[in-house]
C-alpha cells in the first residue's frame, strides 16, 4: 500500500512538472519533431545530452525483468496445464492396470511418469502395506508437497510484478532529481529543453515498470488459480483410482 502511494505521488509530481514544461513550450515558436518509441527509449536509457549512469542501470534492470517475466509466463503456460498435471492418458493407463490388478506394474509406471497425479498415486501405493488410512495420508502429503512446489515456481512472477514498479519509482525519483537539478544549476531560469531529459526518464521509467508489472501479476494470478484447481482435481482423481484399496464397512 505504501509503495502504491509512493508511485502515485511520484507520477503526480512528474505530471506537474510536465504540465509546466508543456505550458512553457506552447509559448515558444512551434517546432515539430516526431519521436518514435525507440527514440524515447534511447533517451530515457542513455540520457539526452550526456550519459546517465543511474538511469541506464535502472532501465537495464527493468528490461531484464521484462525479458524474465515474458520467459516465465511462456514456460508456465507450457508446463502448468491439465495435459501435464492430470494427463488423461496416464489416468486411463493407471485405471486399466488397477482393473487388471497389475499393481506392481502400476507402481513402476507412476514412479517413472512425471505428472502430478502419478506422483500422488505413487505415494499412496508405497504405503499400501500399511492400510488405506496410511495411503490417504501419503497421498495428501504428496499432493501438498507438489502443490507447494508449483506455488514456489510461480512466485518469481509475483516478485517481478512487485519489483518492477519499485524500479520504475526509482527512475521517476531520479528523473525528478535531474530535472530540479537543472533548474537549480541555471539559477531557476532553466529552459524547457533543459528539463526534458529528467522528465522523460521520470515518466518512461514509471511506464516501463507498469508494463512489466501488469502482465507479471496477471500471469501470477492466473497460474495460481490454475494450480489450485488442477491440484485439487489430481487429488480427487488419485483418491478415486485408489478406492479399490478402501476396506468395506464390514472389515
């Protein structure tokens, strides 16, 4: 909450300076110059008239966070899905083995199959000699451990989603320092062009921080919901498959 307030405050400050700059710019003779996104990115990263080391490092880290975020989203979209966690083919094969009472073969299959549901069933089969209650506990522990492992896997997206706005805020604050430093250096008579570099760094770094954070946090929420849903489904499928081991009421 404090971080969000800080970001909003920094953006408001940058907007005020930008408005003042725009007003002064409008009073001058119009000079049309079209800038592309890459031009703005270059100036915000390397500086307008001289190299800006702090801004450069800040933007480089944001760019790296962006690349890492995209790579993680793609990797999670491939690996965190039903065909990987609860594959229908594996479930059908295990069910066939159970129906044919080929339990040893089913144990070996589950041990070699990397899917979530096979790992849960394998944990239960290992405890078959200790009774159904021990099998249930083992399956529950295995499901919890694998679910926690998946949650830890997607936690990097949550980290990047929270870190990127802070890096954007750092660039915003540094850009404002640069802008006001120019005003102080010119004795309060700085031209709008003297402030442009600092304002550009301030606004663009905030923009890039949000560009990284929004998809990262959205992906984190989607994958977390997907993990919760499919891990519960895998546990129910495993329990259903091992229902044959459950003793009858008379036993």
